[in-house]
């Protein structure tokens, strides 16, 4: 046992010695490797923490009244429309009965007719606001003229389509719904939460469906942050994704979760929270409030690569950390071997010198 401990101690000592030699001989490479490893660990922790926050803020059936849940289960089991009368709370922190839709013109494509009309039919008491490219710009120019230079400078129209939804919810409140999303049942139960976003796969939340009370601070932060994130990335999809689209929303939401917590685990109790609509209420399940038709018309060939990276972010992060560790270990062993060889060569030369010195 003592021999095993001694062997282990020698191994650790030799590894630390080799690591020190490597750092001393290659300071720049060591700095890059340590920085990348630290960044990968930080990125992994950030993603994991964000996913945990999404789970902690997710909506469940327990958040609805028992009578509504009973009516919903009966509706699903019988395959009939739900029979339930809700009384909407009109306090300033609740979502108003407004549905926002946007499209480039008033000519709605035939494949979106059903999804567009379904929300009107399921929610007949709601105000239906339909925004074209022209009326959307007029709205920005009238109420947020400071944003017009950024709005007009966007290279892709989809960035303006993304941006307008944040300003509409900031100003009016209500529910923003993409044209390819249909309503399967009345949305009144979702109005009691001051703001919500749908959980999406493979990671984070989506901005194709979102709701808030007017003046909600998170939505305000989304709108105000747009000019600071206006830059060009490698392609159209990546640029949109990170400047106005889903990854931009996820980044701001990460900051929001960090700012609205007191201590590591205790959430602050504030009326302006952000609720996450779980997959069961957003995707194609019996409990979903929404349905989906073909959409995402602006996606290019680069979407597949980005989507794949997002689906496998854990594997890529762990793989990057493992690769860096492997590279560092290989270089450390090589430096150690070179040092040993160098020491043996010096010893041999010393022995030869001593040998010839005797003659």
C-alpha cells in the first residue's frame, strides 16, 4: 500500500514538474490553453445555469386553477373544445387581450390562412393588430424615433421583423404570434402572467411567440439593447440569430435571471417576472395552446450547422475541454521527454569529458 502511495506521489510530482517546465518553455501557448479551458468551463457553467433557471421558471398545470385543469382534461379526453369561462384580471401587470401579427403586406399566404384565422376564432374578444412592413416602420418612427437609424440600417428585413415585436409589446403589451403559429384553444389562462416566452428545442427560448404586459422591464431591456448588439457575423442566419433573434433573446434573458436574484438560489419576488412556457404547452401535445405550420422562410443553408451546434452544445463544450486537456498533456509529456533526453545527454558528455581528462 505504501509502495502504491509512493508511486502515485512520484507520478503527481513528475506531472507537476513537467507542467511547470512546459509553462516556462511555452508561456504564450500555456496562456492560450489555460484561457480556452477556463472559457469552456465558464461557458458550460453558464449554459447549465441558464437551463436550470428555465426549468425553475417553467409554467405547469399547477399554476392554473383546479377548475380550469379539470375542464382542460375533460376537453382533451372527449376531443371537444374546452368549456370554461375565465375572468381576466386587468391589473397593470397582467397581459392585455391583444394579439400582434406581422407580415410584409396584407396579402397573407394561403399556407398561413388557417393559423392566422384560428387565433381570431379562438379569441374573439381580443384586439387583433396586424402590422405590415410599412405600418411597422411608421409605428417605430412615431413612438421610438431614436431607433429609426438602427432599424433602417439592418441589412436583413427579418431583423426589423424581430425588432418590431419587442417594441410592440413594450408599448401595447399583448401576445406576439408568428404567422405560422395557430391557436388551438383560448389564451385567457396565459394572460395572468406578466410575461412569458416558449421553451424551445434544442436550447433556450424562442421569440416566435411571446407575451407581456405593457412596459414590462424585461421586454424594455430587449428593445433598448438592440443597438448595442447590431453587428455583422459570418452569415445572414448567424447575424440575425445573435443580433435580434433567438440567441439575442436568450442572452438578455440570461442577464435578466442573473440580475433578478438575491443570493445564489433565492429568487426575488417581483410582479414583473418572466415565465417559461414549457414544451407541453407549446409543441404538438394535447396540452399545447398552439399548433405549428410551415415557417422559417428566411433560413439559409447555414441554419443546419448552427442548429446542430445548439443541439449538441454540451458535447461540444466537453469535447473542447477534453481536447485541450489532451493537447496540454501531450505537449507536457513531449517537453518532459526532451528534458530527460537533454539531461541524459549532458550526463553522458560529462562522463566522456571526465574519461578523457584522466588521460
